[in-house]
């Protein structure tokens, strides 16, 4: 997601307002803490893990399907793929 925003002078500092859709995706609220760093000429803002809003898989899948970021073309399973998928467990593999 990308959007152009305007930098505004606030007292002796500069600030930006975060668009509502960014705020709702990150779960930010008033007085939330964010991590800030400069990488090259980019400013990186991130929400600490403890503050991130849990987004259920169903919501993530729905969004991916709605914004065309998910390729839902059927995948053809080859005979070799089928052999791997059908192999019995021989150790501590995750049971499918």
C-alpha cells in the first residue's frame, strides 16, 4: 500500500498524519509507540510486535482475493509432487 502524505510543521518539529486505512491495518491507537529508522533516503516506521493487531487468516485471505495480490490459478501437481506428498513419515516430520 502506498500513499502520498504531507509533512506539517508542529511546533519545532515536523510531523505526518497517518491515513485511516494505515492505522486500521496496524492497530495503532492514540499514544501508540512506533519504531523509527532511516534506511538510505527512506524513513521506515514499524509497529512493535506487541502492538500489532492479530488479523485472522480468513480476513487476510479475503483481502488478498479482493485486491488481486493473490494468484489463484490452479496448480498442476506432477507425478513427482504426488510421490513426495504420499510418502509416509519416517521421523519427526509434521503430520499432514
